[in-house]
C-alpha cells in the first residue's frame, strides 16, 4: 500500500518541514530558481516521496514582498 504524505505545497519551507517532521518524515530540501536571497521567504513548489519515511521538497524564494506581512511595521495604514 502506498503511503499518503501530507500536502505541504505552497507552504513556507519552515512550516512545511515542521509539519512533515512532526508526522515522522525525514525532509530533504532542494532549491531551485535564481533568486535565492537571504531575506526572501521560501515556499514549497513541489514535493515527492523518496522512500517510505523520506520526503523531498523543492523550494524557491518568492519574487515579491507581500504587503500583508508589512502590516504593523512602521506606519499604520
């Protein structure tokens, strides 16, 4: 019987890793794209089961700054 892995596509990589690790999976993170900037949030683009309890997630940095993340910083809107 094939194992069902929790779907973490589109989640921030830190959240995705936490969810999968808490479910008992070892997580292998691979990066893609040319914009791997330190300050940008990274999101999971793809995931696949490598072994019974090992999941690979492919992540990339977002290309934009989400204005929703800026609420509460600096000036009030």
